[in-house]
C-alpha cells in the first residue's frame, strides 16, 4: 500500500506527462521512500532504472550501468570505459523511444565526483533530450551531493524542472501507514521514527508499536541494532568528527551554539566545521534555529539533533549495544519505558513533533493565512531579566506573538503550568512591549479544570487535532 506524497507525485507526473523533455531531482535520507515515490509516479510509463553501487569505483559503476541497461532494454550494448561513451551508447540504443530515465543513488553512480554530472548535462542537452516527452530523474540519498554538485552545479543550475526533498511522514500520513492503530501508538511511532516509512513498516507488522520496538531495537537480530552504522557510514564514511558532533548534540537536547558544539565535539572552528554542519543539516540529521528576531548568522544560532530515530539511538541504544547483541535481558524496552529518562526524552520528542507541524498548528489557532516566522526563542539572563527557553513561538505579521507550551503527560496537567508559562510571557513582553503575547497550551493528555477555567491560555490544543 502506497501512502501519502500526493504533492510530490503530482509534480513528478506533470513532468513525466509533459510534451517537452524535463529534468527532476529527488533526494532525501535513506529509508525515506524515494524509489517507491518514483515508481508510483512513473506508473505504467516506459522507464529505465539504473542504480549506483555503494562504495564501488567509477569503472565498476560504468560496468554496472551497462549491465542494467542491457538487461532492461533486452539488447547488448558495446563495451565502454567512460561516461560519455556509456551515455552515447544509451542514446543510440533508445533510438526515438519516449522514456523516463531514472538514475538512482546518483551520488554513488557519479562516485561523488563532477565528471558524470558534467558529461550527463552535455549528452542530455545534445542528444537524449531531443526526443519529445523524455524525462530524466536523478535520485540520491546524500543530500549535500545532490544539492551542491547537481542542483546548484554549473551544469544543472536553473535546468531542474522539479525538485523534491523527501522527508518523513507527518502525523496524518503516519496514521494512514498505521491504519487501525490508536492515537497513542501513532504518536509514539512518530516520536520514535520521525515518520520514516521503512521504520513505520517494520513497527506496523508487530503486535504493538512497543513490541515492534522491543523486537527491532532491543533484540540481537533487530533491524535497528545496526541501522545507525548503516545510515551514518553511507553518508559520511568513518569520519570521526561527524560522529563526535552528533554525539555532542545528542547530549544537549535543546541545542548548542557553534562554539559550544565545537568545544564539546573537539572539532576546530572554521571552514571544516562549517562543511560538516552543512552536510549533517542537509542530511536532515541536525537542524539549526535562532530567535525569530535575530538574523540568519546570529551568534545565538543553535544546532540540535533533529532526527528522532538518531536521538532515540543515542539516548537508549548506543550504550546498550553490547548487551543487546549478547542477547541480554528480555523486555528491555518495557523496562526503559518506566524510567524518568524515557519520559523526559518523550517530552522533548513531542515538542519536536509539534515544531514540525507548525502549519497545522497555525491553522488550528486561526492564523494560517497570516505571514509568520516560527521556531524556538531563547535569551540568556541579562539586564535583570531571567533567561528563558521557549520551544515554539510564532512571530506574526499582525502584531501578535503566539507562545506555545507543549506537554505530553499521563498525569493531569495542573495549574503549575500557568506559572511556568507566565514567566516566559513576561520576558517576551519586556522584550516586545508593543506586541501582544498570546499563550497557547498544546497537550497530549488530560488537563485540570483549573486550566480550562483560568482563562490564561488563549487556546488549549489537543495534540490529536494535529492529525486531521
């Protein structure tokens, strides 16, 4: 069953159906469903799929290209040793046939070099695209390569007709993927996986989401036990600096400044650090945020670990891998769920889910049609003001700042949250005396009658409303 991705499919299909030749680029982290998306969009159109091989030389990639093309076209191609000859042989073999050409795992096919990119541009424009209705789809899992070496390259800059950055499912799509599951399980799965379709597919086949996590993450043969290495090594090889940066952010759930991160990871500030941070952010493993009133390169910029599964791995799997692989205690995940560390982690994971669903939240609160900036807001103590960390705030063009407090509890959320949010609101009012500060509570769990009758919150949003 294929779920969601309606906008992405529609964009790709428009390109495929167009009378003129088109180029589409699809990228996103591994397991996110790129190939499935392309197959769904292509449907019954004539298509040629070629997939790159991880970790192989350019000559091996070229020979693998030849084998795949020969098999799918049902004819022999001449031997060739360079990409120009390979692509020219493909053009000759296709003749005047209309075709969708999919080059999957393009970064491996290109061996992370510019040669194939430049050669492909030349052959595409001079020969392959001369047949009306042909579509070239370049698909890759290494976002930094696909953006800098393809989309923004001199060869393809301005020539891409469709650009799809595929990300994890939102709650509504996760609910469809987990059809028949209750809300608590849907939200748990979103917190654990970030909506990665492959991971959801694994959990969906278990008796419950909790049992799925037990089987796939805390048993020796579980899929998730080796997944971190598979994902990380395929993106960054064995570079220890990337590992240290991620580990440092895993220990600071609310983020670190550039200098704090460099110090914590033992990485020198400078161009190398900038490159590493770009690569990690492009991959979707980390994200950066700044107070909405500060410029993009503010010193207050913070980086945080944004990939939910990687966060879960560092919080609960990394230090237990030896025990898990040795076939350690049964029901390990069930025991972890009872601890304070797990409840704290789930609280932060819920905040990240809400941050990802800012569009839905704005619509629920009635200002979806108003321009706004959104994200965390924070200030260090100064001028007699307390320091404050606000996990989600909307800076609206209509003169209102919507301050969102997010709570996920099994216990009743009581009046104490009002004092907590009022302190944050006072800091905002002191910073922006001309603005209206509008407190909102987003909650998954019960709230006391005092919350409802106090009139303090402009609105109390049940998290289930984020999943229409």
